[in-house]
C-alpha cells in the first residue's frame, strides 16, 4: 500500500468539509452486513440504510437517482428512464456488486449486471448498501459489495392503505397503491405501481430517427403473506414482478421488453431459546426481449444478426440458515444452493441453453463484548463450472468512548465469469477463471448528539480481471475483443460521511469519496469512474413544510480504457419540498438540475463519431401522497 497516496487522499478528503447523506439512527437494524439482524451502532462493515421515509422525502424518479447520492456509489446511464444503468461501488466494476431483492438474486447471468432501471421506487421499503468485499457471506461477484432491496411490507394487525400519484416533465405520470393488514394469524400485503413517460432521446443527436423521444412505461407488483403457525414459527410467501417497455436508439424504431421477477417460500422457526432456523426456497428471473437492427458488437445486449434477441436467466435459490446465540456472541451456519439456467436466442435458428450450479457452506461468528466487536466469516463455494473457491473475512471494532469508535477489516472476494464471457457463440471462452480480490480497510466514526461523522480508508486489489482485449482464437472471431483474464487493478480510496444538526429544524449532511481506481499496468482510470464524487444536502423543516437542496457532482471520468474519451466533471443542484396537508395527506415536489447543466455519464462508443448518451436537463415533478394513520 502506498502510504504517500493514502496520506494525500486523507488530506484531500478533510480539505473538502463535507458531511453525510443520512443521520445515524442508533435504533436502526442492519441485516446485510452479517446476514442476521444487528444494531447499526455495532456493525463493523461500511453500511448505508435508506428507509421508506427517506425515499419519499427525496422524491427521486428512480433507484439510481437515490444510489448516486450515497457514499462510495457512482452511476452511469445510457439515456433516460428505462435505459441501461450501471452502478459502481468503490470504483469496482458494475459486475462486482451482488444485488438482492428480498434476499434473492434477479440479475442477468449473461451480462452479469442487474437491471436497476426496472426496479421501481414505488415497490421499495428500504435499501441497505454494504460497501466492501462480501463473498465470504454471499458468494460470487461481491467484490465491491452488496445492495439489498426490501420491497414494501407493512406488518400490521389493522388494515393500512397507501396511495400516490404524480405528474412531471417529459409527460411523466406515476401512480401507486398498497394495502396490508391481517386476518387472524395471517398477515398480507399487496402493492402496485406504474410509470409512463415520454422521456427524451437516449442519444444526444438532433437529426434522423434517433432524435425522437424514447418513451418508457413500467407496471410492477409486490405481495406477501405471513402465517403464524405457533409462537416463534411462521411461514411466508413473497412475490415481486416488474414489467418494463423501453424504446431505444439505433436508427430504427426499436424497443425492448424486460420482466424482473422473484418469488419465494420462507419458513422461520425458533426451535429453542438459542437456535433460530430460516429456510428459503425461491426463484429470480430476468427475461429480456429486444427488437433491434443487426449489430456486430458481441458485448451489446442487442447483439444478433437478425435484429431480435431474447435472453432469459432463471436462478433457483435455496438457503437454510441456522443462527445460534452462544454465551458469548452468535454463530451462523448456512447452506446456499444456486442453480443458474440461461436460455438465449439471437435469431430464429440459433438458440443456446446453458446451466451451472453452485453449492456453498458458510460459517460466521459475531460478538459484541463491552467495547470490543468481532466478526469472522468463512465460506466454501463449489461450482460446476469453475470448481472450488474459499473466501474469508475478519473484522474488529473498538469503542474508544461513547462517541468514538474505530474499525478494521480484511476480506477476500471473487467474481465468476458471466455466461456471455464463457459460452456466447464465437465469443465466449469456457476456460476463463474467476476474478479474485483482497480488500483491507479501516474506519473511524464519531456519534454525538448533534453531529455524526465517519471516515473509511480502503484498498482493494483485484487480479485475473476479465477484459475484452484478447486476440482472435478458435472460439472467438472478434480479434482484439475476446474475453481473457488479464491485468490487475488497485483501488485506493477514502470515504467521508456525516450529519450535522445546525438547529432543531436545520440539518446539513453529505458525503465525499476520493479514490484512485486504476489499472496497474497502464496506470489509467477505469472507465466511467472518477477520482472524486460526493453530495451535500441541506434540509429545513418549518411547521408542516419541509424543503431541501442537494448538490451532487463528480470529477472527470473517461469512457475508454486509454483515457482519451473524456467526460468532464459536473455539479448538479436539485431542490425538494413536501407539505403535510393533514396527518394522512402530503404534497411533494422535486426540481432536478435547476441550472440546466449539460453533463455526460456515458458515450455510445469510443470512436470519433461516437455521441454522448443524453442526460436530463431541468425538470420538475409534483405528487400527492396518502398514508393511512391509525
């Protein structure tokens, strides 16, 4: 580790006096950091929690709008609503994050990414972001961390109704409705949400068919049932589905349809005072159908010679977890099985079906002893494609005083090659090996009555990185664009976050990440990732009126590995407001990019003729929300 670089990063981080996006609530409970419920104040990992109240307060249009304002998170997008979005945690690749919806993977196993653009905010109860390696808890792909999304689930004995409707720029219309309650020992809930927008042209171009607006619409549903069999024993059913229809640019009137789906059965059993068992059997589905012109780029999701591409990923997931409360600490033992099936069709004659299975065994230990906190985890994965892989992690926390706490941790992680990288016709290489990483980090947190702050320093070294940079082979005919294990990446960085209550009604918060995500051989920045990015928020409450301002920005990023296609740094200013008409009714408003900043998150390519993907100029959204109060 280069000590001069670390010192420089810390100095630069403290030079920017910025604090965090969300206050530290000592009553909050975190699940993702250990796979069991833990008080947030005891968690060692670098975690952010975004609850339903915060989601509604922000009034954001999409989940990526919320994620991009969180510590250690950068986002790129190929246009407006419904277009492909990529999320980078701590400078790692978009394929280096495990995304769970109610504990289930719903990512595409062909691309290795999750369709964030088709996960509507109207279905989300809370989001937990765990930054740092988590393969020793969650298996393959968690090099950068884990984002776990919990759908809306109001457990109440009395009927609860919620509804919302809104209108905005680009002829955007949204609607939400939910109801939950209980009948004797059975609790239930259903939520439905929709969105319809004309949006804007995905490409920044003014002539031809690509200059038209690329509309998007989405209809989504989530539901749950929970039956109490006896004291400490419950059965549960969960369901989530999102159907999106998006137009996209490609010189023709093209569109894509995508369905995300998850459903599961869960049995929770408190067998003894010290033994709790959770059994979950579920399915995650990513089903996409794109209609496009012929495309010869095998890295594109629309690649196929006839203009029609269909990719369906089904992931059968079984988890049996046992949590034991010991005289000192808690022990978790778990068995996870993941069966991945891919069915793809790139034209009427070519259909490819592939499968791989993964069995894993996990043991983890967590103890909070007076001023000391200890976390250990060890996981063995056996995959039918790449064999066995063992990962481990260790973390330690020490509370210096009631206000000050220090933490340190180490973790190993790995990423499995995607099905496209392994098996795509005339492109994939089945001999590819998993990417591997080693991460160390240390943090300091201060929690006071009116001021909370934290700083985390991290170093993540990734090797066997898979890149589309290999020469033509017998299996790959795209010379210079074949997937190979090549190179190493070192990501060194610092994240600062905090929250300051200036008065009882005025709160200043924010975050800053300073990092160096570079290829070790070329010393170039990784594509679409900058050295600095962050957010500052100011929130004021005056009676029934709450208003706030947000400033978010990032430094220069590059669209190519050689760092020649630059995307200039930017800073955006947004405003939010809400007004309580009554305990049940609330008006909401949000103004984005109020100074109409022209900025770029991605290009269509790296040639001289490549054009930027569009980003939204100044836009406004207003809505009315109802939440039943008992």
